[in-house]
C-alpha cells in the first residue's frame, strides 16, 4: 500500500463514519426526555408522574388533551361530547399540500379527530363542562369544527347549568378554512354571551402556547383567567411584532408572568396546584349558603342567596 | 373623462395606455377637423369601453385586493361626509385614549339616524401615520365598544364601516391586551338589542375587522376583500414564499362574491365601474341606499329578535362533517 492509497483509505473511512443522532431516535426518547429549558435529562416515567413538569426547573411541558383530562377529572368521570365531528374542506384549499391530506396526516400523528376535545367531568364530585385544546393536532388551530364543538359545549354547560372550563392551546384560526375560521371567533363569543347572561361561571386556562383567534375570542373571555407558568400567550406572535416594530422585545414578553404583571390574567398556577385551585374557585362561586348566615335585610334574602 | 386621472394599478396598465392614445388623438383633433382621425377615435373609444368591461368582468382575487387597497379609495370619513355633511364626531374610549384609526359619530342619512363607526386609513403620509394605516390599537376597539353601548342605551342602530389591514402587531397593543379588546367586542356586539350592520368597504383584515364586524347584516362592496389572515401572511406561512400572494388570494376565497357564496356576507354592493375611487358620490349614494333598505328591514324586528337574529346568523356559520370512520383513516 503506497502512501496515496493510505490517505485515500483514511478519507473513505472518515466519510463513512456513522453519526449517531444524540436524542432523536424513538426508543431513546420513549425512555428519556430532555427538558426544553434546563436541558436536564429526565426519565420519562418520572416526568409523567410529576404531571409533565420538570422537577429541576419547573418547566411545564406541553401535554395532550387526554393527559389534561386525566389530570383534572375524577377517575373515569369523563364523558365525551360530539366526538364524531370532523373537518370538511369548504374551500378546496391547496397550498403545498391539499388541506384534506394535511387533515389526515394531523390525525394520524395526534390520534385525534380535531384539535379540541370536549365533554363533561366531575371535579371533586362537582359536574363540570370541559373543553381541552391539543396543540399536537394541527397546531391546535381553530376551524369550523373547533368553533362548533366549543359552541356546543358552552350550550351544554348552559343547559345543565354547570361551570365551564376551557383549556386553550392554539396557534390561532385555521387558515385553510378561510373566512369560516374567522367566523368561529364570533360564534364562540356569541355562545359565551348567552352563557354570561345566565350568570354561570366560566374559567379559562391559558397554556403554552395560546395565540391569535383563540386568544381573541373565548380564551380571553373567562370570568376567571388562569395561566400556566411560562406559557406564552398573545394575539400577534413575537416574531411578527419584532419584524413590524423593528426592535427587540423583552425576554419575558408574552409569558404568563408578563401577562400577570400587565393585568391580563388573574393568576399563574402551576400544574400541581391547578386541580385544587379550580375546585376552590368553583366551590366559592356556588355562593353563600343561606342557612348559617341570615341576610341582614331580612325577608327577600333567599333571592339574594339562591345562586 | 375624469376617471382617467386616477392612478392606474398594474393590471389596469393596458387600459391606461389606451386612454393615453385617445388623449393624444383628442389633442390632434382640437387643431382641426379630420374625418380620418375621427373614425380612429371612435374605434379607440369603442375598444376602450370593451376592454374596460372585459377587464373588470374577469378580475382575479389579487386584482380585487389591489382595488381594495387603492390609495384613492374612499375611506370611512368620505362616506360619513357624503351621507351627512353635518355629522357629529365623537371621540375617546373614556379610559385615557382617542384612537384616530377608529372614527365614530352621530349620522343622519336621509333623516334616518344611526351611530356610525369605522376604521380610518388616512390619505397623506402624515395622516396615514397618524391613523396607523387603519390599524386600531386596543383603545380603538374600546372606543367602539363604548359607542355600541351608547347606541344600545338609546335604541339607535349601529353601522360599522370596515377597511383595515387588521389589528396592529405592536408592543403597546399586546401590553394593553388587544386580544381581550377584540374578544369583548365580539361578545358585546352579539348581545346588542339594536340593529347592527357591518360593511366591508375595503380590506377586511382578520380579527381587527371582525372586532366591529359582528352584525345582523354583513355587506361587502364589490371590490372589497375579507380574510382570516392577510394574503401575504398566508403565503409566507403556508407556501414559505412571500411572493405567492396571488395564489393565496385565490386559495383563501376572499373576494366579495366568494364570501357571499360561503354564506358570510349577505349582499354585495355594486361600485362604479373600475372601483369606488372613480366616483365617490356614486359609491356613497349606492351604499347609502342599500344601508337604508337593510335598516328598514331590521327595524321591523323587536330588540330580542334582533339579538337572536345576530346570534343565529353566526351560530350557523361553519362547515363540518359527522364522521364515524376511525381517526386518521
């Protein structure tokens, strides 16, 4: 072997060296999860037990609708509503791929028919109507089906006179359904108007990330608005704003904590305390029980306390 | 012809060139009578009319968009001024701000009184900046909300004119919670007990347009557009190329006729041939007529009926299937 050959061989060897993917192979990720914030490697089973919150830095991972309901509801109390509603393709929308194909791909990836799951649960034995958005399906975007399911959920809550909780996580309105998506903002808000007039309680929970049309409709219309720590919530996205005003935005811009300090949410509650906080708020809004305290101005007291 | 003075758009160039030729010929004619030239002139004039009709009869989505954004297009104040030269402007959200991008006032159109509210784009450069190019801040939506409630209190109809690229993506707007400002408007508008009519006069840009767009009747001027996101935004997000604007205009179905066919708009209001900017008087007159027709119809409904009518209109909108197939099949 002459020197030339030796160099050629060495070069060939270098080129054919297999580069190992550090974290993305599937079997590895099934066991271990890296925290997006502090980069700590976490054992997935422990993470799940900790409600998908990093034990080291308290980073709240995005979670799916199913897990949310599991964390919130009394065991086996969830009854799904309108599970069979599916998206149509009213515009015949095609960009780089047809919308119909994108829908199928999204469902295959997420295992969901649409980006919101609605139903009824009990929370500490109190019946509640609950809607949970799943960012994992089509970026949690709101098209006709999401609008319809949310509107039906609100109407169901109104009919049963139970409190309503909606957990939002969405990139905004679904462009592929054009103007009909935009109209879902109006539809859900109109349903909430009727709900509102009945004097019923609606708690909106904002989770990472909630943007666009969802923020500009039902997500911001809660009687009480709760955000998860670190969740990014806004109308326009950070990048769009930076490009428009051509200046850097504060690092914590549009985070839950930023929203709290700007008076946009009532509280920031970590996932571990969410269930008990909700339970407490809902219990409180049942109002005063007329028995222990008799109203000071007598006679018509029952009317005041009846709600 | 006065309408040839209007700045031509890109797709109107052939028409503009023909107009130039006609003008040059007319100049020559002025110097002396020549039957040969007269024949040519007649032929050119015929050609001009023909081209004009065929051009405006076959507009693409992006052409409508260009017309809707035309710098000389009549804005909210132009309509208000023509409907009621003595209209009284009202200012302020009562919480520390008056947004010039949202105009409001007391208007009497042929004796019929209503509260007029609308987005305003601004004509000169300074004016445009002052009005933030027709993009209201949250305070603008709250100013509108104050006047919705005012109208409700006095039983006056509300007429909203919409011509806005959308809500403004800015730091101030986010800090002052524009999402909430829009959401509250949607909710409160759907609860009003007076007639509400929304008219898209130019661009209907997403949430910013809808914030004053929840109405018993939605009217759209012939060349106006209404979309969930700007076509530029759609192109850059979905196609990854910002230059695919024409394609995304077509894909989103955003022209007045398409929006009507989707069941969102109730009526398309005709514009002067070539667009509203050719004849402000005609545009204002025509829109006024259509408005009065709808206001008369709505005035027959009782307050609870009006509210129900509006609620039901939006409750119906949307397209979906009932599917029992397994997920992802």
